[in-house]
C-alpha cells in the first residue's frame, strides 16, 4: 500500500497556517487532526483508497478563515504504469489563490524521495505570505 509522507512548511514566521480542505474521497489522511511540529510546520501521511492504481494528495492551506485570505492549493498524483508495473509520480501542482494585490501567498512543492516499486514517497509543500 503506497504511503505519501507530507511535510508542510510555513515560511512566514508571523502568520499561522491552517488546513482548510482536503480530498477524503480518494485518500485517508493520518493523523487526524494534522500533527503540528515544534517549528510550526505540519506533517501527515496520505494513504490511498485505491492503493494498486492511484494515490492523490489534494489539500488546501490558508492564512485565515475568510474567502479573501491568501491560500495555496496543492495536488500530487501517483499513477500506475500498467506496461512496466511501476508507480509514476506526477509533478506537484501548487496554485495560489485568494488574497489581494498587496497580500499574496506563494506556493511551491518538491518531491524529496520516491520508490517506483511501492509508490511510497516523501514530499514537502512550502507556503509563504507576502504583504507589500
């Protein structure tokens, strides 16, 4: 069963980061609620509901509870290649949203490690708030 370990870094030391949504139809997120580490970063694991074919990590983080607060939406997908039998990671999609011209979130993601046989991987999602 493929497991994705997700580390979420809050690069803004001043503002608190909150998880606002996650896809629970295709994946299970553990622990629940998300573990917050001493440095303010979040860590959790994602286990697929369809472990032999597909793993999806789909989460959104925000710097507040209002719709206009800066936010980041991340999506990471691992698919099985039926010709080779290997699991193949897709690029991490990191989209910023909300905010205003003077208050934006910058989002990025990287794959730290990936095992093509099992589909196990470790990724880091980074969120920063820029106020001008």
